[in-house]
C-alpha cells in the first residue's frame, strides 16, 4: 500500500472517530426525547453547522472507504493496482455524491 494512502486513510479515520461519537449521541438524544423525523428535519433544515458537520463526515467516510476498497481489490481480485485504483476512485466518488446529496436533503432550507 502506498504510504500516502495509508496516512490519508488514517487521517480520515481520525476525523470520523469523534464525529461518530457525536452522531450516536444525537441519535440517543433524539430517541430518548421522542423526536420524530419531522422534528429532526425542522432542526437540521437551514442549519449550516449541521450541514458542514455531516458534509465533512461524508468526505471523510467516502475517502476512508474508497482507500479500503482499493486495498481489498488489490489483494483479493485479479485487478492490478491501477485497475483497483480506478474502481475504488469511482466507488468513492459515487459514495461521496450520494452522501452529499443526503446531506443537502436534510440541511438545505
């Protein structure tokens, strides 16, 4: 594995770790207080802070996942490094696009 990809994947994990804790805490808060989906959307729509938080989360997660998929493909598939890189790049971009679309759906006014 390329050293820069290794460092980038670990950096993405370091960014995601506290974000996962915040995300799970919000889920527990919402369920304990009986918030409905409409209640949650009323709090997230137009909220730049939550939109930025989840956009960063999506960028980190798609980066981390794409590098992991690249490593799996390079080790376990007949693809060469270049083919594994291209396939994982496409996967990462699709994941990024879908994630940012979801963030936009819940945070844009």
